[in-house]
């Protein structure tokens, strides 16, 4: 009723095949001590929390403070192994061979792999965070009609296809499929 879906994607692990002997298969691989100092982690509480919850085998939607505390302790235990907490910096670090592995978004992994063919991407077996980027117009927008026209433009099949192709994310626009 209030938003329009724009792009959809998943999280996973991007890794450098020259630094990681066996492809990671689990989120727990981001806690592997042999990669200490070569692990990047999200500087994003929502995604970092989900990764630790998946690692622990618990819900990414906690119902009690104790569940939250358990996941927070898991993240704290990883801290000595982490080279840096990053978001956009992951591009430079992974493309430049400065880290062995990092969690990131599947669409962005495609971009990084295009820049460095030594990189690969996996969806860990415990599951992944699936998300949808949405567009909306704030209730107090000064140019509501223009904003709605822009959203409609982005949803045109040829524009949606060009955006999905450029960004590397999937799209909920069925006409683009």
C-alpha cells in the first residue's frame, strides 16, 4: 500500500580463491581462525546479526532478549579475527586482494568478480538474508507527482531491465523477466 518494490537480492560470502583453499560453505567460515586478519564483516547491524544467527542455528527474528544476547556474543567472539568492519569498502578490499572473505550482497559480488576473476561467491547452506529494496514517497513530499512519475519510470520494463543488468540485482518487475 505504501511502497513499490524495486530490486531484490540475497547475502552470501564473497571469497578470494587464491587465499581460501576450500570454498566456504557455512557462515561459520567467517569465524575460521586460519583466516584471522583476512576476514571482513558487515558494518551493518541487521545483516551482521542475521549472519551470526544463521551460524548459531537460531532465528534471525529473535523473540527474547536472551536470543539477542546469544547472537551478540557470537559477533563479539568473531571480533579478534576481523580485519575491518566494512560496507562499500568491501569493493576495494576484495577486488584488491586485501582480504580472504567477506559477507556481501550477491548483486555486488557480480561486480567485484568482474573486476577480479580470482573472486567467487557462495550462498551458505544455513540460509541467507533475502531482501527487497523499495521506493516510496514521503507523506510530506513537496513534489509528490514528480516522485510518482519517477517511480513509474523506474518500473518501465526497459528501464527496469537496464537497471537490473547494471546493478546485478534481480527485479520484482515481472515484465522484465
